[in-house]
């Protein structure tokens, strides 16, 4: 068993609002080694409350505080389960790195809100918690996102091969790993969130497994063109986005109303693929390899479209690099917490636009 100070639990609950990813990671050998993983689905109440808080509402401060408490209890349960599956006691864990649940991301206004109650999480888990990773980068003039490119560089960089990493969660973000060049990274647009919302509305399903429903439809060129006209796609990095920019209202304003639902789904899948591959062409040059992580890596139709648009680039999931695609972000937040505990910067200023490297996060002792 690894020494007590080398174990960190990473928690990620992203814009997909499906649940909590938990990973127990061992840093004793330098590079992170994942010992166990666990996924805890959100109950419908948490998901609905988080969606409602995306916009202003009556008594939202009270609602947000109550939801933060519920989230902390869910996070504590996810930690308990991942430790149990690894046969590890809480006393053996140095920290929990907890991202929290984003409800507003407004870096231009100087803030990004991730709901969490890290003090309650520390109390319930009996483990030191590192949380609030984005605020310090924003205070230093950055976007506060994306933060995972620093981890991508540490885990996936190759001294000879030009690689890009595409994380497809609710939002998609890119990391450009070009040997001899600064790491670049930025959000490139919607990942799964529009596809998930559309299939839930029409079929009552939480996601389009393997992209099978999208395969039944045909891309609507005019709709796709209209979606891609959004200024975000042509804005130069550093840039980040969330449900504030891409949501069902954004989509509804661009629909005529007569489209067949499966054709809209096919178009939304193509939007994710085209926005990502166009961003690679504009700002990443010509990588030889594209490795995909996040839930989108399991969408076979999406992976096929990415390969179609990048015929000279190998497209594969991060599984082939030894990091299972479903758990990369949870491992990344364990890595960020590990750096915080050791007083090391967690951001990349060239990615977020901050004035320089900063130690991220606030520490809540056990």
C-alpha cells in the first residue's frame, strides 16, 4: 500500500450534471496511478435544482446554500465508496480535490461559481479538502478555465509527437501538446450538453448511447451553419464557456420548429465534431494524434465524425495512453489538489490568460 501522504481522491461533477466521478490516485511514484474509481449518479432533485440555478430566481442564495450542502453529502458518499473499493481508510488519504458543481461561469465579470460546501465535506469525510480551484486564476486576470490542460501536459505529453487532447464533457475543451512549444488549451464549444438535453426532451433518455439516435438522422446544413455563426467559435483563445453561452434557449432561437428531432440530434453531434476540428485547424496546427476523454469518447458516432474531419490524424480515446477516458477529469482534480498541498502552481497562464502561474484552491483541514 502506498504511503499515507501520497493518496488523493479527486472528484469531478461537470456541466453534464449526471453525477459525481470519483478517483483515488496514488502519487508516490511521481506520475499519478489510479487505484479505484466510482460514479455516483445525481438524484433528479439535485440535477433539477442545479439547472434552475443556472439563471436568476427567487431566493437563490438560500437555494444555492441548501444545494451546496446536498452536494457535499453526495461528494462524501462518493469518497466513501471509492475508498471502500480500494480498501483504504480515510486516515490514509492526504486530501480530496473537489471541483464543485458549476452554476455560473462569468470570468469577464470576475467570477465563476462552483457550488460546494468544502467545510462540510471535510467534516463528513474526515479528510482535508482542496476546493475553489478557479477563483485565484480569475483574480489574476485569467478565465479560470480550462484547468485540465496542465494535467494533460503532465500525463499525456510526448517529446516527439504532436498531440491534441479533446475532453468532451458537457462542454468540450482542447489541449495542444506540440513538442518544443508552449502548451495551449481552451474551451472549443458544446460537447454533450446540447445532445443530452435534446434526447432527454424527445425520448426521456439522459444521453444518446453510442450516438445511435444521431445516426438515424441527417445533418441539416443550414442549421449547422447557423449554429457555427456564434461568435464564440471564432473568438481567439484564451477562452472558456459553459451553460451561460450554450443551452436549450440558445438552440431554440436557431430552430425553425419544423425539423425532425433525429435530424437536429445529428446536427448537434456534427456541431461538436466540427467546432472541435475547426478549432484544431485554427489554433493547434496539424497534430499527428488526437486523444479523446470524457463521456464523448464513448460516443462512437462522434468519434467517427472526428476521424472523418481529421483524416491525417490518429483519433483514439485516452484509454490507449493508460488513462481511462471516463476518469481523466477526476484524476486531474486529484493532481491539482496534490499540487496545491505542495505549494505548486496548478494553472497555465498561457492557457487561461492569467498574469502568471498561481497556486490554486483553498484548503479545508480534516
